[in-house]
């Protein structure tokens, strides 16, 4: 099972043998704990549930949080042959340099944005009689069918989407500090929860 939860630390850079710069994203990955194992016979599919980020028990705590030991709990599909047991600890040791991984993250939220920023519209003329129209989106329809067609690109809320970046290469594995250096950029701000799948 090559699945790990982590959080984005920051972007940095490394150098290869020839002195070329390699942009990397540093990720604090794991350690995660297997909390539950689902089987096809009982639940209808094979999967493993892992927890990340141990919560500190407080004297005054909400009732809904009483039984939750981990800040983040996620599930991933597995093969029936995989031998993952409840209580097993998963660390960065499951990955090695050169492995290709898919990373799932939530992109930065930009709030309500216009068509030029959100969709890359060109905008209108800045001269020749144009007044207060520079960043407007223009026409949104025609006389028939007298309503805006579904899917029309318009201003709206931008960002804060679940994004999967595929085939990212692991540049370095630091087992002592539980840190992965992944080549390339990963969506989200610092501290964003990441799901890393091998």
C-alpha cells in the first residue's frame, strides 16, 4: 500500500550532478496509522483508512470530537492481497527516490473573480469610445433562446478546488525527519493537506 497523508511545507530547490536547478516541493509526510481495513465480503470493496496528525486531548472538548484521535482521516482503495493491519504505522520509507506519485491537494481560494482573471478573457477596448468596459465579459447570449446557456463562462468564485497532479517524481526521501522532496509544484498554500499515492 503506497498511500500517505502529509502537509505542504514550502517550495525549494535542489541541484543535480551537472549543477542544474531542480525545483522541488517539500512535504512533511506521515507517519500515518492504519485505523480501519474494509473488505469486499463485509463492506463491498477493499480499502484502508489511515489517520494523520495526532490530536492533543483537552479537558474541555466537544462531544463530536471525543472519539476522534486524528485530525485527518482518509481512505484509499487497495487490493485484497495487501497485508495492512489495523495499528500499522506507515512512513515515508514506503517510497524511494525516483518513484512516480500522484498528489491530491486543494488549490488556493481566490474568492469572487471576474472573467479576465478567472477564464483569461481578453477584455474590451481601452480606447475608441469605450467607457468603464475594459474588463467586462461582453455579450452572454442572443435574442433566442432568451436565456443564458448553461456552462457559460462568467465571473464567479475561483479556486479552492480538489486537484490531482499526476506523475510527479520523488527527488529525495528523508526518513529521519519524515520529509519528501517532490519535483515540481503542488497546489495549495503552506500547510495544505496532501494525499500522496504511489
